[in-house]
C-alpha cells in the first residue's frame, strides 16, 4: 500500500467509527474490559473491524484504547499489557489485509498526572512507551492518540511513541461544546502546542457532536497549516429505556464530514455512537467532495505558554498571613458546621473564640453524615455575619478539578483568603450506602491549581484578570504509616506553592521532636495540631479512631489513674501547648469528638499563662 502520509496529502481519508459502541451492541456489558476481548473474544473484535473495512474505512483502529498498564490494572490485567496490545494489532492487521491502514489506538491513562495528580510525567511516558512498543511489534501502520483532555499527558504520549517508533502519529484532544479542552484550554493554545509536539496530524475527537466540533476545526484551520483530523461523536448520548443511544443519523454525520473537509480536515471519521452505517455514508460523501484548497496562511496564535502575573506578597493576603509573616504566634480554633439550617450557634462560637484570643476560626471539612452546611458556605457566613476570619478546609473528595476551581474562585470573590488544601477522606457510608467520592486530583494537584489562580491563571493557562490572594496551607502527618511517601508528598506540596503547614493533633512530643527539625528545613510556618482534651473517653477515641493521631500510653495511663480525668485532661493539654508554643509558629486547636466549651477553657488558660509570662518578663526588663 501507499504510505499513509503520502496518501493523506493526496486525498481525504476516512477512519472507522466506534469500537465500544459496536461491542456493546453485540452484547458486551459496559463493566467488561473491552481491551481484554482481544484475548478472550478475538473473533468478535475481528468482526467489528471487518464491518468497518466493508463500509469503506481507509483506517481502522486497534481495540486498545484503554490497554495501558494503569487502566488494565483496575481489571487485574496489568501484567497482560503487552499481549493485549500485540494481539489487538494482529487482529486488526488480519482484518484490514491490504484494504486499510491499521492505527494503534492509545487513549489517556485514566489517572491524573502532574501537576494535578500523583503520577509523574516520567511514569506516564513509561506506560505509553510500553503500549506503543507492543502495538508496533504487532504490526500497526500508524499511531492514533485520542480523547486526551490534558495537554501535558498528550505530549508525554507523543514523546513516548516517538521514542520507540518513527511511524506516522495522529494526536487528538477532546473538547467541550465551546471548543475549549475539558480543563478549559482554548483552541488557540492547544493548537499551537499540538503543532509544536511533532505529531503528523492533529485535531479533535469525542465528547461533542459534529456541529460543535466543526467550529473547533474551523478555528484550528485558521491557526495552523498542519494536517487536521475530526472525529465527532454521533451527537450527545440519550437515555432510551435504560440504554445510552446516540441519535445522529448517518446522513447527518456525512453532511458534517463534507463541512470538515471544506474547513481543511484531511482525515475524518467518528467516535462514540458511530457505526459502519455512519462510516459508509461518510465514505460516499468524501468521494463527492474536493478537499479544501488554498487554506489561508495561519494566523499567528498567542504564545501558548501564558505567563502569570506576580503573586501578592503573603503579608497582604490575610490577618493569619500577616501574623505568620511577622513571626507572631497564631492560634486557630475549629468551628465545625452543625446539622440543619441554623448556623447562628457556629457564628456565636467563632466570635467567642476570637474574643478569647483565636486569630482565625478553622472550618473543617470532616466527611460527616447528615444535612450540614458545607465548610465553604459556613466560612463565608462566619466572615460576613460574624466578622471572623476563617481558615477553610477544602478537600478533593466531592468535586472534579474544574468544579473545585469554580468553588474557589467563588470563595475568593466572597472574601475567603485562608485555605487548608487536603486530599480528604472518603465519604462515609454508614447513613448513606450509595455515597461516593470523586478524587479527580489530590492535594498536590489542588495546591498547583490554587497557586496558578494566585498568579492570575486558570487550569487551562488562561488569564483570569487580577490574581487571587489565597493563603495556602497544606497538611502533613508526622506519624504516617508511609513516612517516606508522606515526606515526598510534602516536598511536592511545597514546590507547588504551599505557604504554611498544619499537622494532626500531637501527643507524642518525643517522637515529634526529630520530625520538627526536618520540618524547619522547608522554611514554612508550622501550625501544630492540638486537641482540646475533654476526658479519658475523648483521649481513647482520638487514640484509636482518628487518622494521624499517635497517643503515648503514658498519657492514657495518667488519665486512667486520675480521680478527675477531665481536669487531668486539661492539664495534659496545657502542658502540650506549653511545649509546642516554644517550638512552632501557631496552634490549630481541634474539637473533633470533643466540645467547644473545652476549647474555650483552654483558650482562657493559655491567655492567662501568656499574661503571666508577659508580666514576669516586664518585671525582669
């Protein structure tokens, strides 16, 4: 056969349609690993390929979209990565014979990579390299990278493929209806990035139907002279009697194929919902259309590496930030969102804590069941109605990256400045058995996102106007069961833009002291967690049921031996506070599993101790 790129330069080529749609129609349940069918049902996969070849497709894609180590691992098939890809390529090769080119399909890893997720770019490249190498060994003619939402991940895949093969490479990003990537990257940026990536063909696929995709292709055509590809879905899926169906007709898809070609596309096809019937009509349409000639010279796109603005100095962000920047000891106290609609008690409690010396009310995001106001809403209420500055605990449990960005932009507009960014714990299922968690990114990715906002950029690299002024805190567990991983994650958070560190409640001071020395090397202020101990029962709960807490036996024994365990618990807490006060930059007083009244008494004692110390120092002056 003629070389793929030579043929593409002389005529428009047609790709096949959806593999998953066809397998689903043939009775394969959606919870199956479609890629594994290359091993267990190769004849079924081959039948789909042959149907597309008979429909006239010039290019068929291997059934390997999700056949990378990360996605296969969720089915217990990570060790089968190579054979699944080699076999997928061989099935397609045999079905195509000399009638079509075989494209090795490679999709995203299914995990977030840096700066948003835990997977490094190097790890991503290794996974893509493994898949590309197996596809090349299986005999593909080209590589089809498709449905990528993250430019960093797509570039990692391109580099990986190029490291193992010189075969033609097609790179596609997936977009929203407005033409921007799913993370908000506009065509002006991703077109320039894809053109510079070294891919032979660039374009868009999936997520939207033909009409929305046409506008994106027209925009790309104005920005680049590169070969373009368009592979839309057959519209948006509709729920019809419990089945997801795509309702765009073959004639409708063929009409838009002509329009893609007129706009400058050289490679057209279909993604989700497209079938051999759609491809047959697209082939007929392509044969009756002359490719667009004389595309205008591309308009120079703006520099894709948008530069952020200078961040706001820490001392100008909030009262807590000014206090820590001035090396003043800061006391922060938890005010948890109560059940129900009446938050007046929380407002009053925060005001009492402030009157007793707390500089900030810390609003935790514990995954408690029950109808409670969110930590974000409670923080806004405390600031606007109570006049109390807050530290919003914000976690990754309930929102994807774009949702979290919207939350935080809104929070900033409402006046919130201090944030403690955490990955969070899974949603409790005791009361709500169907409760689920999102965890699109972790605390490292969230910190990177907020730092971008602090430099006037959104996650897609687009300017947002004035930069936000978030004062960024991160969590660190000194007694993590995986200490090396915890330290590594802390260093990533510091690199991502963390400005202060918060620990869980501390009790084992002897074990914490060497950790403290290492924490000082970060150069960041430290708010040490301090539980306002109520009594022996409270101590036992913290020791046994709260993640991150290490309770020495001698404290529990001391409380057990005391005739008044409540008074002894306060004495223990005051002693811990006194030790920490000379070594850290502030206290994060928590009332988890306790009561705010104990925290009030603790603040009174700390204020009296501080007053006596000040008087004593003045007498010695």
